[in-house]
């Protein structure tokens, strides 16, 4: 599991300290880090005039190693130092002496065919100076960043004005949240994680709660299993002219492995739904009372409400009926917006049956309607999702190009396999259906959310060309694998 771990800058400092305590010298770690960066540069670029921009701390120390090695390998290298050599301390001062060459001031990138950004690491906590802003704005050649591009917050992915945009970022041991959360992920370019000899066992002490692309083992049908043991998912349909979203979700729930799927339809929408459904069953549920009666059959163990359900009192009543049933519940789209003026009412209904899973799947706009005070630029997407999960009692799947699944215990999983083609109408309905189908098969909340968003991205990636629509996605889902191939 820790192979997927994300480390905040503070946790990475601790990993370094634990490695040193285990007998790996800090100077050795710096030498290995610089060598890893230099070797990645060699793999991608031919020898060219290279400018290494070095800051006053250990990030600059890594840069001196890069400069020395590239010079020794025959590259024309210049080093520009932000500050004075007399102020360098510790390992950075030692590596500056080993460089042994001249230092320039950080004033210009003229004449460089490649820039190595070793100015600031992931822990930068203040805006870039005017001097660095002017410098970064003048860059027109490839940039290789050490750890994170200068100006990117390693903990949140936030980008300060004029942050460096890297073509390649080389980080060490494990990625940081800033490598996978937007907009930091874009600024990093290709991100390579280099092994510099920090023992994996340090993670047993740190116990990082954040992960990237971690997917638990997916449900598998056993030789003696039948459809009734694979769960019965219910998807609540919208009105007669708003039925397509529910059918997309229902098809996805069936495709991901739910044994049975029923669309709960208003009477006026029965004909429209019936014309399009085959393996998926159909039941009339005109109001919250009828939905409650349908869900009284405890074999119906997961329900999705929200896709094109309509915003208002009727949807709020159906949500309360779904939550009162004791089934696992996925709340999407209109089911969330319907409680925008009374979010505590929703959270109280969730709290009445805390033992069953509830997963909310908001995009950023829906999140802001329910959790107005949690929309803070200073907090990472992971921190916001975790805080919302604690408050609501639900797992939060906060959607976007960097979708995050979080629970109220402080854990979160960032998904990074989703291509831009998923930004299409109905895509979120498919995701809600996948999630509902996995919950019906007995997956727990955050695990089902992680699996659903990963399968969603993998399906879009499998399409692999322009023109993807949400209707393509269910048929691209492959749940026949025992676990995430990335493990």
C-alpha cells in the first residue's frame, strides 16, 4: 500500500531524518539525489549549455551535484546562486565546494539551452521575489526541476505567480501532493520518482494517509456465486424528459459487476425508461414513499440518487427515504444541490445510520454549495475533502482532473489516470453508477470510491482517441482483473 504513498513536505523531512538515523548520511542522500537528476537529464537531452539555478538551501545543494556531474561528463555548465556562498550551510556548503567552479548571480537565463531549477524545494512558504518572477518569465528553453518547480506548493499543488513550468521534475522516494494535485501537476511536466536509498520501512513510522491511484482488490465472482450474492443496485430516475442520466448510471452499475440493477422510475417516465432497458429492471417509484417501499426489500443494498433527479423538495424527500433504508447510498448532482440551503439537514440524516456507507460525489461547484466555509485557497483539495467527510459523515469523492476520495479519518486517495476526454456530458453519471455497483458488491465506501474513479479513468484511457462520449464508457469497463494493474 505504501508504494502509492504521497508525502507532505513535512513528512519527507521526517523520512530524510529517519534515513539518517538508520545510518544513511545526509550528504550521501544529497549526492544520490543530484546524480538521479543528472542521469534523467542524460536520458532525455543531448549535451547543451546548461544553467543550474541554485537556491540557498538543500535544493540548491542537489543542484551543485547536478552541475558537477554534468560538467564532468563534458557538458558546458554554469551555476547561478541566489544569495552569497558565505551564507551556505551544512551539506549545501560542502556540495558548493565540490562544484569548485564559478558562481554567477541569478539575473539572466541568456545563453542557456537547458535550465535546472534548484532554487526552492517543496516547502517554500512565501511568494517568489520580483527577481525570480522576472527570471522565470524569461525562460524559453526546457526546464528540469529538482523536487518541485520553484513556486509550486509541495503540500497543496498551488501555483504562486510566475512559478516555473518544468518539462521534467525529479523527486525522491515518494511523490508529494503537489505533484498530483492541480495545478501543480501541470507545472511539473513529467514527474520521475528516484530511489536515493531511503529505506521503505520509514513509512511504517510515518504512516502517510494520502495515496495516489490506490485501488483495493476489486470484487470477484466465485465459482458458486449467483447474481443475488453480487448485490442489487437501485438507481433513481428523473422525470420523463430527464431519464438518460439514470440509465447511464444503471448500465455502469451492471457492467462493474452488480448482480441486479433496478431503475426506480416516476410513473410518467416508465415508458421512456422501458424503451431503453433490457437486462436492467424497472420499478415504479413516483415519490419518496414509493421509493421507501421499494428499498424495504433489504436485498436492494445500494442506491444512487442524483443524476438528473431534479432540484427541490421532492428530491430531498427521496434522499431521506434512501438514507432511511439502511442501504449504501451514492449522492450525486441534484441530490446534493437540493440540500444547498440546508446542508445540516442532510448530514443529520446521514448520521442516523452511521454503520452503512454514504458517498457524495460533488464537483467543485456542488462542493462549494454544501461546504461554503471549507473553500479555502490555503487548503489542498485533499484537506478540503477530508474536512467535508468529517463534517458530513460521508465519504467524499471530490471530482475533477485530480479527483480525490476522502474519509473522515484523515485518509485520502488522489486519482491521476483520468484523461481530459472525461470532461463530457454524462461522464459523472457513469462514475456514480460504477460506485453504486461496487458498493452493492460489498466494497467499503472509500475503497469503492477509489476503485470507481480509477476504473472510470482507465475506461476513458482505453478508448484512446477523440470522440469519447459517456455512452461509450460502460462498455469499456473491465472488472475482470483481480486488482489494480498499477499495484
